């Protein structure tokens, strides 16, 4: 006994007729979504880099809209029960070739049909459980992420065994006070160092003034020494005169 004809298949359908594409190219995309849930079929079509995927995606959306508006079905409970592409009219053209010949050009068309139906009860239960598990996993991930990074302006409740925040503030205040005392003590020490430095500078200036005074007296005494030294050559100058007189006397005695 032959099976059901394509026009006798149950479900809600959408048909695209006389589309300028060969039926072979359309069938390669239809084979990917046959028997898939509507959501999964849409994901597959979005990820398929073919011209037929864009056309089939629009046709699938039209079939889902027909099922929702005309038959009152829930889009989340639908799946692609059947999809096929039939050959349409072929446009014949001619191309001139060498030596006066001509070659036929076939511009093919197709009729694409997508049928969606409600899932069986068993499959629908499995689908709902899978969605619930996915939703629970995504919710747990969101909760874990929110616990890791609390929202700004939200004050968390104190946890047993955790240090008191107010005590931490007091400790920090005590640390700030001790830091201020250390800073003031450092300022006092630095002020004492400045006073000692000023006293050392004054003492150095006083020593320098005293050294200048003693240095000014020494050159005067030194100037007297050269004067005394100058007298010595004068006394030594008398010896040559006396020496000159002695030879003269001896010379007179010899003349006598």
C-alpha cells in the first residue's frame, strides 16, 4: 500500500512556488532540518552559509506563524515533520558557440514545502525536561556570578564568624591616629635637627671670624721680621769697609 501523498501529510505547511533555484540545491539544506525542533532548525539555518538556507528560514517562520495563528498551536511544541523540494518549470535559453552552433541553457525552478506539527507526548516531555535543565544550569551560573561580584550599593548581611566591619573601622581609625602621631613626632625631630644645624652654622661662622682676626695680627709680626732681617745686612756691610782699611794700613807700613 503506498504511503501518504505530499498533499495529504498532516500538519501546518508553508509553500514557496517557482523559486529560481534547482531542487537539488534546496534539498541539501532541507535534509539538515528534517525532524528537528523549530528552535534547533532555526539555529541550523542561521549557521548554514547557503542561499537556500535564507529562503528555507523564511519559509519555516511562515509555517510556524500559520500554526500559531490558524491552528492555535504553541510554537515551542512544534517540530519540522516534513520538508521537500519539487522541480518546477525550466526556462530554456540558448548560448552561441563555435562554428555556428548553439548550446541550451536550463534555468531551473523549484517548489519548496515545509510542514510543522506538534511533537508527540513522549518527545514533548523530553524536550521540556531538557529546557528545564538548561534553564536551571543558566540560572545557577547567573547566581554564582552575582555572588562573586555583588552589585554596587548593596550591603551584604553579616556572616557568622566573619570580622565585624565596625571593629575594622575602629582599628583603621586607630592606625590613622598612630600614623598621625608618628608624623607629628617626625616633624618635632626634624624641627630639632634644624635648630642643631642652625647652631652649628653659627658656631662655624664664629670660628671663621676668630680665624680672620688672628690671621690679620700675624702678618704685622711677619712684617717686623723682615725689617730686622734687613738690619743684619747693614751690619754685615761694615765688615767690607773694615777689611778695606786693614790692607791700606799695611801698605803704609811697608812704604815706611
